[in-house]
């Protein structure tokens, strides 16, 4: 791990072992994130499970090795995704558009791969979402104090956004919730300490400034 001021770079090395989908029943949502580089067949197993259970929705936040696999190898999984999450640099790598500066083009291109809703985060600058019809920018929730460690900010954002949608909230409501958990997590070391309950998030939301709302960009 490399740590400089409030940013950390985590060096990734997954232990190689045989991936096998356990009996998870029929949850309403599956949240798929970072897996090792030897997991390509496992992705196909997950996809087949989802195809047999069409009522189950998929949130997909790829990790380092899933991004390296490229679009073609995971194209059917992207096409089956309900909500897709990545940051700006990851979007450029996935799309092989490293010089693209227009976030609208990144949103549209990621959506064209297949996800119903594409969410692209941009660290402390905010986040963007596109559902094929409308695009939005969401500013960050004001920090209570300077962030201590940004590890887990993206994960907490994505998990909170997905949870809000799973609870029946609209895209705009999910966008209001997600940055609040990110704001709290970066006040602590690690990705878990600082995660808020729904009740605590709503307290912060009730105290939000007037300009804390999704802004339409497309």
C-alpha cells in the first residue's frame, strides 16, 4: 500500500483458487466487484445464473483484472448489468478512449456497451449518471472536516447507490444518498469504518445545502 496525504494506492494480488458460485438462492440483487485474473469462467457461471433468474438484478463494479479482461470477454455480462459503476480513468481504460475529456461521451459509450444505468465517479469532484435518456451530475456532499483517507469512497458510493435503488428509490434519490456515505468513510482509515445507517444518512441529507441536488447535463 502506498499512502500520500489523503490518497492511498492499494497494490492488488488476488490469491489464485477455484471460483465456484455457491447456492445463494434468489436474492433481489447481485453486487459483483473485484475478482482475480483467473476468474473469467466464473463470470460466465454468474451470467448463466442470472439468465436463469431474470428477476435478479445485477450491479457491476469491475476491479483491476476485470477491466484488463476487456469488453469483448465480458460483453454479455455488461449487457446484463442493471447498474454499472467505475471512475473516470477506469471508463477511459475500459473504452480504450484514454484521451477522451468529455464525460458525456464516456457516459454514452459505457451505456452503449449494455448497462441500463451507467455511473461514473470523479473523486472529490462529484459523479455522473446516464440511463439512456437523461444524464446527471451530482456534486459531492460537503466534508465535515478534511478527508483523512479516500480509500473506500468509491465503494461506499456504489454500494449506497445500489441499496437506494434496491429500496425502490429513484435515480435522483440514490444520487442524494451515495455521496453522504462517501463523505463519512473518508474521515477514517479503511473502507468500512464510517459507513452510515440509513437513519444517519437522512439526518445529513436534512442538513444539506440548497445546491446539493442532481444537475441535469443531458
